[in-house]
C-alpha cells in the first residue's frame, strides 16, 4: 500500500501506478492548537503487507506528518514499512558548521529511522547523509530523468554544472540527452543568498546551455550563472534540477535573468515539476 505525505500526493499516486500497488486514503487534520494529525484508516484492515510512505519533508509539518504516518503503520502491525523521502529537508545541514550548532540532518535521520525498515531518498545533497539513517538509506539517482523535458533541437548544447559538485549530474543529463558537452563553473558562497560564480573558458557564444544542479533554493546560484552566460553571448538557457524548492522569489529571479524554462522533478511538487521520479523509485521498490 502506498501512503502519501501531504506534500507528495501526486508522486505517491504515480508510484502507486508504476507498482500497481493500491494508494491509501490519507487524511491530514489539524487541531485548534495547530497540532497536525495524519491518519490512514485502511492500514488497520489487517491485510496490508507493506506500507510505502512517500513524503517529502519540505516543512516542519511535513516532518511531523511523516513520523505520524510511520507510527500509524507500526501501530497497525504492518510487517514492512518503507519510507521514501523524495526530498529530504534539512539535508544541507549535514555538519555543525559553527560551534554550538546541531548536525540537523543527523537529528532528522535518527527520528525518521525509528519506525521504518528501510529508507530511500532521491539525490541527497551529499550521499554521506544516507549514513545518518539506521540502517543507511539508499540514494536513488534521478538525474537521467532531467533530460526528458528538454527540447530536442538544442544547438551545440553545453550541459553546465554551476559548481563542481554538480558535475556528475550534468554529465548524466548530457549522456542521457545524447549530444553536446559537459562543463562546470566554480562557486563561492558568501551567505544563504549571495554567491559568486567563476566561469570556465568554455565557448558558449550562440550555443544553447542547460544548467544542471541538484537543488534550486533561492535561485542565486542559477541566476549568477545565467548572468555570466548572457555576458558571453549565449543562445537559449534552460535550468534544470532534481529538487525545485524555488524558495521566496526564485522563480521571479530566474525569469528576470532570462531563462527559457525551469525544469525540475516532482520530488517537490510545484510549477516546475516537469518530470516524475516515480519510475526510478519503482525500480528500487
Ligand atoms: C549547493 O551546493 C547546491 O548544490 C545548490 O547549488 C544550492 O543549494 C542552490 O541554492 P540557491 O538556489 O539558494 O543558490
């Protein structure tokens, strides 16, 4: 049985279709004091062999609901509980960057590990966060899905990672697309919204560029990269990512920077969810 968190209802339905496994009816209630209550009456039917809980943790409420759904499955005596975190919130807080700070990703992972037999997560920012789960989570690579929404007529395309960390993603998208070359820029981050991009010497004049990253959060990384490309006479610019978080005014920032389109997956459901990760999840389920 597939059980959806409130933020992953479309993806859970797509996983249900891929696996031909029933989609549970879930209710997401809220008490007058603000506390959330997610419930799944069908789990108590007694014949559920496994619960696959698909829940991106994009907010504190989503975290709480996930813990509730896991506990409801345990309470109902479901023999196998699989937790799918399409997007794992707090995964970028994977270290204590200053004295006195928590390793938030570890704290979250430990809590999520309590009532589950297995955890899958899609393209975590660093694969090392998988080891915070007990047992270790499985990282599912959805990068190849990012080639699907791209136009077929890209002109001498360059698949560009806006920082070295995204090079593998860009390479996967380029090889799945089947044309063009891969390159990467260097990035220095000064704050949550301030980054500086140091370009490579790749010639982008008149060529189409696809910038590939794991997450678009504030859009600062992408918009800085687009600015550099525009100064160099680039053709069309597409931006694509696994997790289209698109916080605050990111969409506006990227549109103003002149991108043709923003493509993401449904790990975070929203206006940029152009392709589903359901097929790659289903392979692991
Ligand atoms: C960081 O290294 C990540 O790969 C992304 O580049 C980053 O999270 C994007 O954040 P923003 O959109 O706020 O620049």
